[in-house]
C-alpha cells in the first residue's frame, strides 16, 4: 500500500528566504503530484512529475523527483507572502486509479 | 471554460440522514474521482469513475456510494450519516489518460449535527 509522508508539517519562514518541503513515499508510484490549497479553498494543481530526475519550475517554486530514493522535493526560492498556503504532494496508483496524499505542509511566509 | 463544478457548496445534516452531492466535470473529461478531506488532513480517496464504470474504490464503508451519468457528471451518496462524515468532499476530473493531472472542484462542505 502506498503511503506518502511530508515534512515538515508546519513551516514558518521570512520573505526572501529559501526552503524545501520533502515528500517521501513508500512504494513505487506511477507519478507524483504537487498541489496548493488556500484556506477554505480547493486544490490547485502545481506540478506533475512523471519520471526519475524530472524537474519542473514555475516562478519561485521548483519540484523534483528521485524515484530511486522515493523522494520528491518542492523548493521555494526567495519566498513571498503570496506563497503562504498548504502544499500537498500525492502519489498516483495506476492500478487503483487513485491519488494518495501526504498530510500537507502548512507554509506561512512572514514579511 | 468552466472548471469542475460541485453542488451544493455547503450542507448541514443530522445524524442518520442521507445526502447526495453532485459534480460536473470539465468539458471533455471522462474521469471523475471523489475525495473526503477532514479538517487539517490530506484528501482521502473514495471513488473513481471512468466512462460510467467504477474503476477504483477507497477504504470507505458501504454507506458511501456513487455513480456517473452518460454526460459524465457524477453523484456521491452517503447514507446513515455519522458525525465523523463531517468534511469537505472534493470532486476531481481528468481526461483519463495516465499523464494528466486531476482538476479539483471547490468542494462541498458537509456538516453533521
């Protein structure tokens, strides 16, 4: 059974700093997703990572995937307040046709 | 283009009642999935439907059921509601091919009194 764990679960950082959110998963996952969720809102798709070594970047966010280590990272560069949100990673099981989510990382960026 | 739409947005029920939640996928999307998100946790998979057939089921009791209609919209039904069913219920749609992300609706917030 696929299990997905994120750390840290809570992260408070200052604007302008860099930080990384880690996502470990227990068994082979067909692909890895990152989502953002604002309070009281739905999930916004950020990245889909399909293969080992995949790296995707959008603005100040960059996601990578290491399938051998079963690890994905979401790196935040020069954080700004607008990036405050909860970030989820999720593995996908093709056979079960489902996303398995981590617990989420609540990111707060202070001025 | 319209995104995934869910109705109602909020719902209050009492224990023992039943509820029907509705979802319309993005135009052209044939796959619909349902997730339950309890406050402070990540979403948990309930069902996935593709071309009107159930393709996946999560670890939820038989009180939870769903179906998909010919126009690819979907309903999630929950019977004999319990306090623990209070959650945000999210619907997601996708084209159904392996590399496409699931796009989520705004959800239905269900409160059980």
